[in-house]
């Protein structure tokens, strides 16, 4: 039976019924598989003082593509600037933003970092060279080495930029961290900067 969503006049079908074209079936599938809030995927050290983090996932009902994304506000995070590869965070352990759980996100074959607001600081110095690194440890804190495995190297982010890596090969149960790409920072605390970390995966058939 069809079911109306809230007060809207969109209809969800439990089955295709008869006489629908492929285009109509595709449209039904899109409605049936929206992005959903998947709850907390981050550690305490990845919660800043600005907008709270949020994470979403969508599984395409037609081809099975799984898209997972984590939205992070950098406000309140700090960059020490001691070593490239050090983790960026609030100063509370741990500072990871995501754990690679294959049962949920499939085998990740591509990941990307999107900048929607330019990172900036009014205290100290920060760098816009922000990377993503994966590590087997779930306990890495701000200013500790995050590593460089399966890393997205942003260069220097600008608002509206997307940095894509098509060679992810991320190990199951490893953790993603935002890391410093250079040593230009000097104890700067972010007053702005919003990023989206997005992953694409398929489950093994």
C-alpha cells in the first residue's frame, strides 16, 4: 500500500505495481532511499564549539552504491603546527571523525574532502592545508601523529573546493582523522571552517 510522508503529497510504494516504466521505477527508488542521519561517527575530540557534527548515509536502491558523509565544523579546533601529519581537534581524546565499518559503508573505493567555508582563526596561526589520514588507533588526540595512510592531500583548501582520491583502499575498522598538511600553524584556534568528508562504497555481492 502507498504511504504518504508527513503532510507532503509524495507517495512511497512498497512495490512497483503494474505498468510503471523504468524511469518511473527509478523515481520511486530515489524517494525510497533518501540520505538518513546515521548518528555519531566521531570521537569527543572532533566536536568543536560551532555547529555540531552530523553524518548521513544513502544506499542506492538500484545499483547498491553507498554514500556516507560526515559534516564537520572546525570552530574551536586547534592546530599546533609542530609536525605535518599531526591531528587537528578540540584537545579531547579521541579526535577521529569516522570508523570504517565495512558492514555499513561497504568497500570504500573513493573518498573526498569538500570545503564549504574557508578555515580561519582570530587567535594564533592556522593553515588551510588540511588532510585526511587513516589510522588503526581509535585513541589519537589533537597534536599527536595521525599518519598518512590512505590520505587526502588538500594542498590548501578554499571555499567551494573538492579534493578527490580514487585510490582509497581503506582498511576495515581503521579511523579517519583530520591532520595538518604542513607546519605553518602556530597554536591557532579555528573561528570558522566547515568541511564535508564523503566516502563511496559497494558491498561485496
